[in-house]
C-alpha cells in the first residue's frame, strides 16, 4: 500500500512542534562556556590550518552546489590538507543540532535556506562575526551581527524523465493532469528545509499570491497532494522512472540531468511561471570555538571570486552575480539553463520580512490539515 506523503511521523511531529510553538519556545539552556570566546578577533592562519584537518559540516555535502570544490579551493589558497565529513540534514535540523550540541560542538559550518537565517539569529547559534566580504551584501542577505551570509540562489524547477513522460508538463498546473498521478515527488513545507518552502512560495506566486499571501499556493498544494508519491527524490528513482517528475532547485536539476545524460537517459528541466530566486546561505557554529579560525576563513571565503565562480560552475547563480557585483567567465556558465527560461522568475526584495514559522504554520494548517 502506498503511503501518504503527508503522514505525520515522529519526525513530522517535531516539525509541527516547531511550526506551531515557534523556535522561541524551544528550551533555553545557558550558553556553553566556549561561547565566551572572543569572535571579534582576526583569524590566525596557523591555528586555522590545524583546525581544518577534519572539516565537519551539516547539510553541506561536496555535491551540494559544488561545496566540495569550494573547500578544495580554500585549502589550496591557505595551504593545508583536510578531510571533509558531512551529515546531510535540513536547515532547521542544523540549527537544532548546533543548539543541542552546544556543550560538545561538532560541525563547523552548514548550508541553510535564507528563510532560516533569522531563525539562526534568534536561537543565537551563530557568532557575532561579520566577515570582511559581507560588506558586499545588503541587509537581509547576512546575519544582523554576522554568523551567516547569502551565497547563491536556487530557482524552483521541475526535472522530467522524458523517456518515461512523453507529454511533458509545462506549468505547475499541468502536474494536476490525471496521467501524472503518483509520478510527482512529494513536497513538505512544514519547516525543516528551505527548498520545499521556496517551492510552496512559488506556487503562491503562480496562482496570484505572494510570499505573504500563501492561500493560492495552499489551494493548489491540496490538489497536488493527490498526485504525489512518497518515493525518494533521487537520481536513481528518476532514472528508473519510479519517480519521473521531481521538484527541486534548478542547479540540482542540472546536476541530475548531466549525470543521466552520460547514461543515455533523456530529461528536460522546466522553470514554471511563478518561480522565485531563493538564496541559500552559509552559517558557522557559534559554539565550536575550537574551530573558530577556520570557520571565520570559510565564512569570508564563500563570497570570494573563486568560491562564487565554483558555485556558478555547478549551475547555481552566485549571489554576487545576482547583485551585479561579479563578472563570470563564460566557462563558469556553460551548464546554466538558457537565460530566457528565467525571464519570468521573480525576486523577493526583502527576505527578512518572510517569517519561516508563519510559512510552516500555514502549510500545516491549510495543506496537511486542510
């Protein structure tokens, strides 16, 4: 029997608790002793080289937006060897993990959706460290006191296995056609990850709403739930045709398409009407003062020309390019989708006005419980 993609599991109960109670209601524990360290000091490169020997992250695998190359470029620039160890998880899970491990911190840095930057500020899991490169970013694209910076943007998109799906959906609404029942990857915007929340906001825009008027998106989501499959949203399920329509950021769709093209599998990527530019960000762990120096270097490095070009090479549009502060070489854009596919993509001017708790709550009330 197929499972409902919105069945409330123990993990989803955690999500509902976060959405309904709000992050400010989570237990408050006294700051760990290590937090008293002075984050305002400049980094020490010799200490950083030692700290980087094991570089541990949450939700920042090498394959995500080319972080592997970014870390490699940083190591080459500063002259050290390292081992990257990552545990994949969603943005809210990363924040909770930093908090839970405050007396025994593990991770140095993480990738989060821009919606979760203010949550990291509120939970005080990021340090009051503003890297020099953050001067390139306007307010709303960096932490109020530092600790996180926007890095690149993703655009909600569809990737379709065209060997399986001959009549390719061209819009979000097309996904409601009977022929696609059970063939669309499930979305859950109840508060743990930024990608699904960005897709939900895109649905709101597509049907006449906005980031603050989510009702049209919820109305569409209630219909689309019946089309969704709980099968894993992986390249393997896309290739086999088990889940031939998957909804992800454009750069992840590009990576999947390239991997499957090498195996002779045909795909197509669609940027539907209503899609938005959704920034991602890098945050560093306030409690991991033993790795403070390398954390400071990394938070600054992600906005360097080298790192921004590395993100671009993966298909992610780097934040400095979006802001008009970076010229990209042609080879960095060779895997990008044609610019005309982005002509209708919207920019949200001030992400600080988008409350992740309200978005999650609306999804829980109007889609899961609607």
